[in-house]
C-alpha cells in the first residue's frame, strides 16, 4: 500500500520495502504455523520463503530482467490466495464453530 503513495526503495533489481514486508509476513506465518493447528499456515510459510528466495535471487543476479521477478511474485501471490481460500473452505466444509457466536456469518440454524 505504501508503494502506491511513495516511490519504492530499490537496491538494484530488488524492491527493498516489498522484501521487508515479505520478511515480516514470513515471520508472522511461521509463528502461526508453530503455535496453531492449521495446515495452511505451514503452507503459507513455505510460499513466503519461496518469495524471499526470489528477492535473494534478484539481489544475487542483478542482470536478470525485472519481469522475471514480477512473474514469479504474481504466481506466488495467486498461490497465496488459493491457499488461504482452501483453508477457509476446509473450515466451512468441516462445519467447525466460529471463534465467537457473534462472528457467525455463514450458515444459519433452522428455527
């Protein structure tokens, strides 16, 4: 979001502010994977590690085209969305109760 307001901070082919944000997200999903019981948090950690490896590759190989970085990150971004959607769908199909009764927004009980 910040990259739409201010120009991105670049070091060669690497967008540094995106790399820092991806590092924070990786740490967050790793924490969730270690503390929680959901498979998707572990999958998200793996996807985010692949994203960090893409940042490292772009830093190590400055002669690579920026379109390679964009294509890889778009593909990984789609994988992130599909993983989160699969996690929500799994919870919905298992008919697990919501965290709180006030948070119920899906299926309604028959009266």
